[in-house]
C-alpha cells in the first residue's frame, strides 16, 4: 500500500496537468479561430470578436485597436460553436454585400481563411448564417472584460493620485 500511494499521486498530477487548457495572447493566437463583428455607420469603426477553441474570447475596436480579453466560455461550448460555423461552409459562400452598417463572420483554419460580409439593404443573407452570427454576438455581448494585473495596478495608482488632489471651493471659475 505504501508503494502504491506515491504512484497514485504521481499519476493524478500527470492527469491534472494534461487537463489544463492553454492560455493565448493576441500576439500568439492559434491558427483555428472564429472572428465576427460589424462596423460602419457614421464613425465607420469596426468591432470584432475572436473566439478560440479553448473558449477564450477577445474584443478589438478598430482595425488597429488593441485586444481586450473577455471572460472565457467553456471549451465544450466553444467546440459546439466551431462545429456550427464549420457546418455553414463559409468557403462555399460568396457573400460580400456590405452596406452602411455591415456584419461579418470569418472562419480561420489550417487550410482556409473564409469571410462573409453582409448588410446591404437589398440583400438577405441565409437564415443559418444570421442565426449563428446572432448566437455569437449574444455570447460576446454578455461577457465582461478580464482585467489584467497590470491594469489593476495602474487603476489603483491613478485612484491614489486622484484622492490626493483636493477640490477647491472657488466658484468664480464657473
């Protein structure tokens, strides 16, 4: 029994470490991803979301904007969404009908990078595409941003500085 316990502990450690999912950063995304979002309108700014197979979700405002990591979903939920997008076979669709406001769905795999755009008033995209897009968009809209340790420290420092500044009662500056 004494010899079995260390072996059991070692095997448990190996199994638990194998279950750990990899965390990605925007500069090192994996190849397989789902990117979706929209843009246009008066400001013309595009907002995109990137979903990874491990469930990580990132938001980017503007084409050159920085990424914000949002709260992840479970890898099983991500797999279901990847399967749904895969079933759309975006590589077979030739949809490039943007309007003043446009929406897009992009699938990146090992071999393909397929994107469809729609929003033109005279074009109605396939219902399956719209329903998957809405499901992805609802998922993204319900996620909060993850605050990194660096952001927390910067916020704490700025809060301390703002507490040190004392307001004046000089109403002549109004």
